[in-house]
């Protein structure tokens, strides 16, 4: 699954176009490497999202859904590691 699609489906970022912009600005890393929106992600990958102003969100991917999931189940796709 594409990184921008995962961010939107998991509701880490609410809109796919916003996820796409954040990725293409270089604000998202997957396993320590800067990732573009089209990067394929997989189970166990670590995502770090730099939101600016010293705020970095870190997640571990626990599930890669094949389609949209209900809001109530979206948080089962990832585990929040830290916020700094």
C-alpha cells in the first residue's frame, strides 16, 4: 500500500492530498529514510512524521489494510511509539 493512502486510511492524517503534500516535502521517514507519497509500506515499518515546531510523531505499522476501514478500527493499524 502507498504511504499516503495508509496515512489517510489509518486516519493519522485526515486527507490523502494533505498526506501526499507532507510526504513530498520530505517530512515523513520510513525506517529512517525520507519517503515520498508513493513509497510502498509493509508490516513492521516505522513511520516518523515531522509536523514542525519540534513535533515528531512516531508509529509502528501493525496492519496494512487492503481497503478502507471503519473509524473505530483505524487505530488497530498502527501503534504510537512516541511524540516529541
